[in-house]
C-alpha cells in the first residue's frame, strides 16, 4: 500500500492517477469526506480523512503502508513540524520507505517555503527510513490561472519583470517520474531534480501563448504591492503573501531553473516543452 498525503491537490491527484495506472494500491490522505470521494473515483483503493495536526490521524493513515509519498499543503507555515509529525507516525507504524515532495533548489533561504523543505530533507537523513527526495521546478500548469485574461484580453500578467527567466516543468512529467521513484526501491536514497529543458523569459512565454492562440499576447507586469493587496482581498493569509512576495523578488533578481538531465533519464524521453503543453492543455 502506498500512502499519498495531500492527495486532494493538483499534485496529489496527478500522482494518484499515475500510480493507479501502473497498478499500485494507493491510500489517499485528505481533509474532507468530499475529497475522499473524489480520490476514490480517481482509483485510490482507500481514503483516510484526517489532519496533519492530529497524531492519531497520521498513525491511522500510515498503518499498513509500505511507502509514503508526502506532499505538504502549499506554502504551509508549519511544514517542518508537519514533516516531523509524519515521520514520527511512519516510524511508529513501521513504514519502510518515505518519498518527499520537496522543491527545486530548497537550500535558498530567501524563500521561506524552500527553506522549510530543506529542513524536512534533513530530518529524512536522520529518520532511519529508506528515503527519496523529489525536487520539481515550477509547474507549467500554474500559467493556466492566467488563461482567461490571455484569451479575453491578450494579456499575460506576472508580478516580476518581463525579462525574468524561469524554467517550468509539466506536472504530468513530474507524476510519471514520481511513479518510477515510488515503485522502484532501487532508486532510493537519492534527491532527484525534476526540471524541464527550456528557460524562458516572461516575454517569451507570452510569445508562445500568442503563437498557440493565434492572437497577440503581451506580458504585463503587475506591481507587487498591487498583487499583494488583491491577494489579501481574496483571503490569502499574511504568511503566504509574504512568502510569495519574497519568491517573486528572488525570481526577478536571479531567475529560477534547473537541469533537465535527471527528468530526461527518469522519463526515457525529453521533458515536455511549453509549446507541447499549450497544445495539450491550452
């Protein structure tokens, strides 16, 4: 049995679907009964409803699992403690393997959510379990939030300079690579950087959108103070806003990308390009 935590999110659902296709028995750890129904419909064999803050819920989720694939809720201020709690539950339940969904370049202290993940990675080294660390780049799927404005206004809005260079990866590629890492114990004890093959400026992203849509699309830079005000109006908490603002600043100053070498070898092919992603999803 493979336990997937954070299974209701887009990453969790993609991983569950991919594991199920390969015939794996998956237990989904989710927050609500409605989410449990969704994951069972995707093919999960079992669903456990609980919270990361409740030790009994974590032990119940871990009991009988041979492997854990742990996805922490995005931008969670308590990610380090959640990792510690889940590792303790895994040890108590006798789980043999722990695969952790981290992030590309987790050692960047300027981005708080990255820094928390590298500390969880450190816990894995000390836990006495077989471990694997997955370090994906930003998803191509993240641009889909901008798609309505792209199609209706011809505008791709970003909260950093248009010349900012970023690498993206297709979540479908990540899920396929994760499935190998989860199902092949011979790959344990590694940290695997999952990055696409392209590094694009935001103007180049807009140009590819334009080519696919058959209409002009230009990149428009949103002032970060304006972005933050709008995010707070949507109900985003202060930790997430502050963390994302620091990430945007880092992106603009330094860019953010990785090597496609590891992902290429795990997939047995070149990673999906942004143009191929648009053709499939746009």
